[in-house]
């Protein structure tokens, strides 16, 4: 027990707390940027699939099927190590954001499409009967209700992004897990370091889970979308 306490005391001394803090901030930055890309691309793809745009909708379906069948670590490797062979080299941060965003957008597309499908068809028909075009009905009637339904599931997707960002160390990004591994190599305190890193992830995701549940109570209409399994 004394040795265990000494290990924790070592971790919280010197520059190690600052390294963990820097890793946490980088984890949040990558996750937020990837979430923005995921929401933008996933919403567009979900709309195209919901409306059934010729050519684009089948391509969106194929994209979702393919991406959901690829491990995130493989997609990260393709973006960071594979794209340079095609003449496109990205720094670690950009590669992690792009890979995480593309990966998450496949799930976001399903969330948005499910939210759109939850809106009763009668409301769309009523909007059209009032003189609104199809695009105006989508923008003014369908999308606001769909977002209210999809918001809790999007919050869960953000939690999945934060957990998935731990794989960004594979593309040389010094996020939280990578900093923990560096401290482990410096102190040889594997259990203590990874226990602290796990606790940080837990506190962060637990707080976000509380927020998601609050949003669910506030905005949900009793309709629940299929949630993505947390990584």
C-alpha cells in the first residue's frame, strides 16, 4: 500500500499533472472539432438519404455501410499513413479530426435520418398544404422536431468520440492516453498512471452523460433512437 501511495504521489508531482492537463485539453479539442465535422457531414448525408436523392442517397447508404464495418484504428491509419502515398500529407491533429469526423458521421447520419423519420408524415403534408415547398417544410417543420429527438443521441455520440480519441495516439497525437503512456515510460508506474487516466476519462464522460440525460428529459418526446455502442 505504501508503494502504491508513493506511485500516486509521483504522478502528481513535477511536470506530470501539466502533461495530463495538456493531454485532456487536446482530447477535448480533437473531439469537438471531429463532432463539428460529424454533425455537418452526417446531417447532410442523413437529409440526402431521408429525401432519397437519386445517386447521392445510394452513395450515402454505401458510405454508412462501409465505414461502420471498418475499425476506427484502421481508418486513422489510412488517413495518416495511407493518404501521403496519394500526395496528401496531414499533421496528426488534422488526420485525427478527419478520421474521427468521417467515422462518426456514419453514425450521425443514422441518428439524423432516424430523427427525420420520427416526424409524422401528416405534418409534412400539412406544411405543403399551407403553401410551403418541400425544402421549406423540411427546414421549418421537420428539422426542428428531428433535432429535438436526435439531440440526446448526438450527445452520446460525442461521448463515443471522446473515448475513440484515445486511439489518436496511433497518429502521433499527444492526447490524454498518449501522455499517460509517456508518464508510464518515465516513472515505470503502469497501474497508477493508467488508473489516473481512466479516472479522468470516467469523470469527463460521466459529466457528459449527466448532461445528455438532462437534455433527454428536457427535449425528448418519448421517442428513442437506436444508440451507438460506446467504444
